[in-house]
């Protein structure tokens, strides 16, 4: 029996392979690079674990909860909230339900007013009631319009939501669809923000280890896709029962003639230091909006495995236009900004690596998630998966991969063998 060929071994391709394998459908997955995971990757440099840009896994992700085995990932939690640098001072905005002792500090933070705190509680109720699917049929707006319409003050939107969701969507303008905002706000409210103890690459590694080794072919780009075969870049032709195109949106539009996908960029500057600049495992935000760093984390405070003993790793993340500034100038202006934030200790920081990801996240303006799941069948025998087909996230990529596999099974006459499980 000819195999189903999966092109691309990111989260979408791996999720597709997982479903096919569970149904005993032979498959071959061709991945252009030397490893699985695509954009979810970790490189070890001098004993430091550098994720390919700052990324996190939300434990409430509905698809990930089923596709991944969380205990084996040894997920380490962030403090539920953020520390915001604004007008020369630090302010804490914490989740009052999970960190009640931080409620006085959150109330005292000079960002927005008491009404904004009350609205936060109302927003939690608004996005958490009902099935998650209901969020994707609401009237679409930009995130900024959504927040203004809900009644938040401009001060709170600019001082807190802008850098916080600028980090989540890599979109400091808050032009992302409110449907995606509502979904992510629910994820923050219903679960933890985590990273695996040994880096984000543990997530694709877990999926890969559950698949037969001989079905995964690395360092092998696919050049052409047909319904019954693919042509590899080295000239070989491989027959296929069906093909699932699980490349990133950019490759898919080039190879399959799909409309182009607009991406958001991010640049992470990794520094090493003996003294962590933050006192707890929290994300720090630029509440002034001056940049270039929008958000900062110290992954080694979340998991000690991210740095050698006695050392710390600092991830300074730039989004929007700041992500496009060349290496020399960006490193200088990051150091200036960090000195304003943390004082003289920054002189001891050593720049370890600058990681640039131009095609980090597909932009999701209003209308993009209409519908939330785009069709998985492109033509007879050709199926399609990727984060640009669903919510732009690890969860969306996993979901689209599973849906593509189910579409293959249905098309193949095997019926819908694996049904989407209801949210727990
Ligand atoms: C810096 C950054 C921060 C992020 N933060 C978060 C976050 O905090 N939380 C979250 O949920 N998501 C986050 N994301 C998004 C998340 O990582 C992606 O949505 C998801 O990993 C996309 O998976 P994918 O399989 O759709 O695509 P990809 O990961 O792009 O996988 C596509 C794969 O196809 C391969 N490929 C391409 N062309 C070919 C070809 N011709 N032949 C063979 N193989 C090919 C590529 O090498 C790649 O491995 C972030 C992404 C980045 C980059």
C-alpha cells in the first residue's frame, strides 16, 4: 500500500502523522531541515538552551491537552501576571484569583484605574463562559477596538494590553482579530503559561518519539506536490496515496499557489549573566512603548536547565519595526533600554546570540479566522495543514494537522475514525 506523504515536520505535520499512525495508516513524512518541530526549536549554545524566539505553551490549549502528554514534558510555570516598566517605575499586574497576596500591589499599580481591574474580572467571565468555539463566531474587530468597546481606559490598554498582547501576537498595534484575543485571554484565565524544563523542542520531540523512525525522513525538501506523488529536491519521485502539505504558509503559497500569508517578525537577543534581573519567574513588559524590547523573560528562573549552574539566561524580545533593526544598532539600543530598566548590573551582561525570525507568526487581522478552521482538502488527494489554516499557535498547528489527517481518512473511505474530543 502506498503511504500518505506528509510534507513538513512542524507541529502540524507531526500532529497529522500522529493520527495516521494511530489508525495504522502507513505514512512518510519529509522534512526539509535536520530535525522535527519547525518553528518550535531549541539550540544549545555553551550550555544555555536558546528557544527559537521566546515561546510558551498554554496548558489550557484544547488541542494540545489531547495531543501532548504534559507530565513527560516537565512543564515549568510562569508567575501568572506581568511586571511592567512605566515612567521610571516597576508595576505588578497579577492574576488576583491565583495570586491573591499580590492583589494590593496590582491595585496600586499606576496603570489604568480601579475600573480597569473590575473590567478584567468581567472580561474573564465574558470569554470563559460557554464552549471555546463560540468565541470564533463573535463579531470581529481588532483587539484594540475590542478592548475600547469593553470600556478599558486608554492608559490601561497602552500600558498593559499593548505590550502584553504585543508579545503574544508579535503585534504591538493590537490589530489582531478580537477572536484570537478572546481565545488567548481564555487560555491565560484557564491554565498556566509554561515551558518544558529542557526547552520548547521537547514538545515536537515527544511527538516524534511516538512515531516509527523509518517513516520520518529529515534533510529532504520536497520540490513538487501532485495528488499521487511528490518530487524531492534530489530528483527522486515518491508515490503517494494522498499528500498532506504541512509546510509553513510561505512555502505553501509558493508551492501550491495559495494566497500569500503575511507574517509578523520577532528578534530575540539572548544575554547571559550571573545575576538575574528579575526576582521571580515572570514576564517583564515595556509599558512606555519606547522599545526596542517589548517583553523580557529570564527562562533560567523558570527552569534551571536553561543555563549552566550559577548562570542565567535573559531573553530580550523585540517586535514590530524594532524586530527589523540590524544587529549592531539593536544590540546598542537594547543595552541602553535595559540599563534604564535594571541599572548598572547590565554592564555585566554578555550577548550570546541574536535570533531573528522574520516569518514567526501569520498575521491574523479581523476576518482571518472566518472560519476558524480553513478547508483541509485542496484537491482530490491533496490536503493541507499548518498554523495559518487555524489559530496561529502551537495549538492551531496541532489542530490543523489532526483535521487534515481526519480528512484523509474520510476521503480514503475510512470514515471519520477519530472524532474531535469535546473540551474537558
Ligand atoms: C518566535 C515565535 C514565538 C511564538 N510564540 C508562540 C507561543 O508563545 N505560543 C504558541 O502557541 N505559538 C507560538 N508561536 C507559533 C508556533 O510556533 C507556530 O504557530 C507553530 O509552531 C507552527 O507550526 P506549523 O507546523 O504550522 O509550521 P512550521 O513550524 O513552520 O513547520 C513547517 C515545516 O515544514 C518544513 N518545510 C517547509 N517547506 C518544506 C518542503 N518543501 N519540504 C519539506 N519540508 C518543508 C519546514 O522546515 C518546517 O519544519 C511562535 C512562533 C515563533 C516563531
